[in-house]
C-alpha cells in the first residue's frame, strides 16, 4: 500500500480497519494536547512513539490539519521506519459519531 500525505476521517477509519486486520498498527497522534472525543489517541512523544513496531502508521492531527500537513516531511524524517500521514481537517473536522458500515 502506498501512503498519501493525508487521510480524511473516513479514509482513516477504513484503512485502520484494513491494516490492523493485516497486523499493521495505526495510531492517531495528538500534536495539540487535545484528545478527540470517542477516538483512541496518543500524545505526540517521539521517545514513546519509537517503541511501536517498524511499519506502524502514525496519523498526526492538529486543530485544522494544516500544521501537521505542513510538517509531514519533518515527521517522516524523524520517524523513517514508520509511515506518517496527516489527518485532513484535523480535530475540527472530526465527526465523533461517524462509523463504518459493511458494503
């Protein structure tokens, strides 16, 4: 799978389900110290994040998604063994009641 610079919430939920069934961990990373309601997030901490297995997908979010998209190259350089993606629209666009249904 090729990884783009950003995922929408729907893409995040779909890809998380698909990747985790294949044994690849997907982690939502909070860069603004403001957890998203109804979502399991991890606070940005490079030391702790490097404890995840290589190949883990880190999905970074901020308030609008612009800062994390701007810094995606920096994250990729800091975490070369991982896949780094920005959450499009960030925390502000997150829909806490969005769920996936089988097709």
